[in-house]
C-alpha cells in the first residue's frame, strides 16, 4: 500500500507540473497586435499583424497598400476580420489602429537617366556618360517596383538615332521570387552637353564683362561647337557684338578690351635709337594692345600710325640705320699695302 501511495503521489506531481507548464505556454502564446508592420507582397496575412497567430498565420485577410505607401487599419475592423477566422482573445495593447507599409524598390528618374547615359556612352558620336543629358518623352518622377526586384537594370533593346538624339531603350530587372524579369521601356532624347559660360543679362557691343554677368551652365555641344570659352577667361573681356541674356558665349564673341577708343585723346611716344619724345594725339581708330591704329599728331596735324602699348598710349618706333648695298658700292675700297722694299745688294 505504501508503494502504491508513493507512485500515485509521483503521478499527481507530474500531472500538476504538466498543467502548470501548459498554463505558462498558453500565457506566452497569447496572440497580440503589432503596432506597425511592413509587408512585401500584395496581401496582408494574419501572421503579419498578429503575433503568436498559430495555424491561422498564413490566412490572407486584407489587400496590402500600394507599393511604397503606408496605410492605417482600425483595430475594430481588424478584430472583426480575425473573429471570422476564429482568432479570438487577441491582446490589442490599447491600439486604435495598425500601420501597414508595403515595401518596394524605388527607381528615381535620376537613376534611370544615369543608366540610359551609360548605355549610350560613346555610341554614335556621343561622349562620356557624365556629359550626356537625358530627357524623357513623358514626365518621369519615380517608379515603384516589388521589393523582390533586387537585380541590376540590364538593357536588352537599344535604339538610338544620332540625327535627332531620340532613343528607345528596354531594360529588364530580375525578380527573386517569380524569376520572371520585369521589363521597363523608356523613350526620349539624349544629347551631349558641355559646360559653357552664359550671360545673365543683355550686353551691348564693346561692353566689358564683369563677374556677375557670367554663370556656368551645361548646354548641348551642338549649340556651342568647339569654339567654347570658360567663365574665367570671359570675365574682363570685351563684347564684339550685342548679345542677349541667356546666350552661351563663344570665343569669337569676345576680345581683349580696347585700350584706345576712336576720337580719344592719347599720348604719342616716339622712339628711335638714342631718342625718346612724347606728344599728344587723337585716335582715329579703336584698338587693343598690339593693334596698329591711326593717330593725328595734334602739333603737326599729320596722321601717323602707331602700336597700342597701354591705356591711352600709342608708340611709334623709328627703325635704326641700316647699311645698304648702295652705301657699300659708294664706299672707297681700302688702299693696297705698299710693296716691301729690298735692300740693294
């Protein structure tokens, strides 16, 4: 009898421990709501929203928000849907709504432009990808793809017309889940651009460009050609013609500023070997440093030509004397040496 009593007590203790363990497990496994969740598919399952959902975790109950967006689900509506599938006793954690975000891969327009530029790099006369400007036929801000599209964009069809710069390119992006790539087609124009000095205001002929008059912008190479001039070189130069605001500058449009202007009073400098004279004159032409201009000598009233050598300064240089052929022919030859005398023997 004592042995039977001991065995019964042991069984009772074991059963009590099992009951307590089951009770603890039930407490730990109580389903509860998540305040916010992120889903990757187009449907929301019970297991996405409810922790410890058990066998009901894979049941779909709602459609997911659009790719890359977030939606809110009222808790009351959620509990109703859960009861339909016999999921009860859910701890709501005093939540009023659950936030659901649909994950995605975002392709911004800048990334797509760079991919197209890389495909067209050095194709049909185009230069480096960094200098290719892409414009889409339709306004393109960003694209949202399923998060399973993790691969690189790969161009499968490339069409480009160098006459008008139009392109038609199809890319494929692999999908890690379905293994069926997504195809994306883009149509637009691509042109090679270069940095150009551009006027910020209208400029009159002979105006000197200041720093505030010129900015740097990228312009099509076809618009500028090879006659490009950078901003640093253009500042301080003189406009050779009237130009409008926004016009890209070319080297032929600018020149060194005039140091002498027409009808300006100038200093005349006359230089000759051993001689240096100065006087006053009036310029008949405009010119920059090194230009030959006509000047009226205000003393002699004669018109002379000189070289612009400084602001309001013209120099006339007289050539030095030269030994001519005529001078050589008119000169007497040197006398012949006298014959050597001999002593008589």
